[in-house]
C-alpha cells in the first residue's frame, strides 16, 4: 500500500517545536524541547562526562504509547544495567505516526532537526561520546541526522546503529535513500525482517543477518514480530553478561556457515561489535529470549 500510494512528499510538515528529547534515568524521565538542547545538557540529571546514546524508534511508535515505549524501555533497561551512559529517546510527536509514506518522507526533515540540536550539543559534549541508534524508520532518521551533522560541522558521528531499517520507500530508484555507510565513522546494521518491513541489501560498514536473509525469525508468526526482533536482539547484547552472546561469522549465507565453509574470526553482533568490522556476517539465535547461543544463559 505504501509503494502504490506513489507519494512524493509528506502532508504533515515537521515542526521542531513539537518534538522533544526524553532523558531517561532510574528515577524519572525528563522531556526537553528539541529546539532547546542547552536545557538538556544543563539538566542536573545529564552527566557530561558520560557517553550518550540517542535512540529513535519507528513507525507508529512514540513516547505516549505503551507499544511505542516498549523498545525504548527495553534498550534503556539494558544500558541502565550496564551503567555509564546518558540515555535519550527522541519524541518525534506524530510525524512518524501518520500515513506510512508521509512518515517516510518526514525522516529527512526530522533528521535535519536532530542534527541541528547535535551541532549545539557538541559545544559542551565531545562528539566522540555520541552513539545514534534507530529502529525501522528511526534508522533512517538517525542516518539523516548523521548526514546533516557532517554538512553542518564537518565532523562525523562516531557510530550509527540501524535496527532493521525500514524497507518500503527506501529502495534504489526511489526518492528516499535512507541509512547507508559513510554517514558516520561506523555504521552497523542488524537485519531481521528482510524484504518485508526491513531492508535486505547490505547498507552498512557491517551487516548482520541473524538466522540468514529471512523475513521470518524463529519463534515469530508475523512480520511485525520479526521486525521487532532486531531491537530485542540488540537490547540483549547491551547487558554486560550477554555482550558476546551472539557471535557471527563473515560469510555469504547461513547455509555456508552451517556447512563450516566460513572459518573466519567470529565477532559479536550488537553492542560490542568492533568498529573495524566490514562485510556481511551471519549467525543463529534462539527462538526465545535469551536469544544468544554463545553467552551465559
């Protein structure tokens, strides 16, 4: 339906005054206007000496919906357990909560607004301490932020992580290019719903294919479940005891991995992924949590 609508622009214009940073802490969550980033780092709950994770979720998710908050809370809980991080989610208001094609065409504008905030942000916080993470349409938003940030500052965001970047409207020959290697120093991608809600093609410096290039993940019965699996897998790897629980090998297919044809060095998918990694990596996971087959269960 998204592709057949033949939309060329969004009819819901992005208004930065309606978007917010959401600073999550153990005791409280603080909402701060995206247009006023100085209120973020000026807040007593924000620790300038810590690394900062900024998360953007996808279509039909925002901070006012329990369903929309689930990936935010899950990933936050993991970072909180690890400790040593400021954790910020971006409240995109209803700009990715409308008709899908309109939401897709808003990703670039939202990313541009986020980049403008980051431009001010690095006047106080070292850019080397920033990690942008996006799920679905959120992956394209954080990538647009990285791209615009580079144009504004001539600096690069150190790492952007794409969790099953949205597929419809972001393919070759279409108006939207979406997340791609080169828009940060290091771009890592987890593909969990290839060719349906998520992109199939390798687009990062390193692309991980848990359980192969598949549209259905083990234990899932519908595309939404498989699409969400990417953020569930990533969240599990953030926990200190599980950061090495999903070991992947560079290969051209999962079958080749099973046959033992790929004997390269294994690397962890997710949080602990080395920034020197390049290419396509495959691994198998469990159908239920804990998903990692290589960690402390």
